[in-house]
C-alpha cells in the first residue's frame, strides 16, 4: 500500500524536478492553455467601488439608531422600577414582621 502511494507521489512530482521548481513548472504547464487567466486582476482599494446606500437603507439606519437610544432609556427605566420594587418589598417585609 505505501509503495503505491510513494509511486503516485513520484508520478506527480516527476523524477528530476525539485520540490519548489517542480511545482511551478507543473503549474505553468497546467495553466498555459487557459487564455482568460492573465486577464484577471485583483481590484485595489482605489479601484473597488463602494456601493451607494439607497435612501431606504439610510432611513433604516437612522431608525435603528433611534431604537437603540429608546432601548437604553427603557433599560434605565426598568432598572429604576426594579430597584423601587425591591425597596418596597423590603419595607413590606419589615412592616409584616412588625405587625406579627
């Protein structure tokens, strides 16, 4: 089994190619027939277009920010009410113990 794997590895690399040079030669041989490959180019940051946001998206962003502010106000109010409730519970427990 291992002899088969070793033989296949040698078939892919070639017998006289080095590890790095062999790969680049193999890659060049495999990509020679591809005519569209050299035409590909990566876009630099300057060439990349930033899509413009529509008015609807901008309006949704404003609405989202407004909702975040409302959420924070509600969290503050809930925390205050919970604190008052805990204080009233403590007063009620104290009063109930005093009346017993």
